[in-house]
């Protein structure tokens, strides 16, 4: 299962059925779970744990040191869950002691070519990152988010569940759950209703989210008035409650 030209350093722990392609380098602290396939010319280093049934394509670089000038070789990590597809030239850097100490990727994510996850990013599950999405440090992406090609995300930004960005979007502030955004700078363009219907979200919940969107973006109300109105709407809809909780936790502010 391991090509004779691959280098697997002593100490690395690979399940017995892991496939490793030609000229790939796997470091001594790496762990790879059952059913995973590592393509040729990949580099996996540092304290990196990869779960089961992942597909890592050629020239990917996982577990490299963070691109942070304060980093001084501290023991930090990358953790990747199960069932992820990681395409060509993807880079995922280790965490830093100034934050989570670990960069995390959940399960069943589709990560296309040239995507970059900087140090301490926290990626949920079932997400899609189209080609050349770039995430700065400390970014959080919740489940089912979809980022269009060449989306750029400023450090510390949070991206809500089931949200969607168009190609070439730049996010310098938080993107609320369920919201579509596009542009540089990013602007909101309604609820991701198509994606929600595909995932089986009931129609009445989608209608409630549309109502909440109008309250946030089209009512002309101030932020405190918006929050009071959303609190009333959230009593009848869990999805609106999720939006409200997200906005209340925002530190950078959200796109307007």
C-alpha cells in the first residue's frame, strides 16, 4: 500500500490499509486512519491526525508550521476528521499557542485545489470550498457552508452554518448563518433557500428565515431594535434563534 519511493518516518502511525503514493513524505508524528488514500508528492508533517476514509491529492501540504512570525516551534497540531476530500495544492497549517493550538477540519468536507487554511482555523462538517479559497488565521466555518472560488476571509471572521458566498467574495466581517453573500466588500443577497430546500429544511422555517433577513437588512431598524424583533421571531423558529445567537456572539460585526 506504500509506494517504495515514499518516505514514512519512524513513529508515524498508519492504519494497515492506508495507501501512500510515490514520493510522498509523512512525518514521525503523523497518524492516518483506516481507508485513507494519500496521493503522490504530498507532504504531511508535524503533529497531524487524519481520520478514516480521507482522500488527499497530489502536492497537498498538511501540518506545516503556521505562517505567524510569533511562532517559535511550540507543540501545536492539525486534526482532520473522516471522509474528507482534499485536492491538489491544499495547505493546512498547524495551530498556535495564542489560540486553539490546533487547526481543525471536521467530517465530509470537499476542499478543492489551492485552498488554504491558516493557523487555528476551525472548520465544521459537510462544507464545500471551491478552488483557491483562502482563510486567514483564527477563522471559524460552521457546518454546511459553501464558499465560492477565490473567496478570501479576513482573520477572526466567523462564517455561519448553511451560508453561501459567490466567486471572488471578500469577507472582512462575520457572515450570518443561512445568508448568501458576494462581492468585494461582501454584501448580503438573501437567504440560501435553494441549499436549505436541498437539505430538507421545512418551508415554514425557510419563510421564517426570510422574515428574519428582512428584519436585519431591510427594515431600517437600529441594531438593538433588530435584536428585539429577532428575539420575538426566535421563539417560534429554532433556525432564527441560531441566527440571533450568532449575531449576539459576533465580535467583528457582521456584513451589512
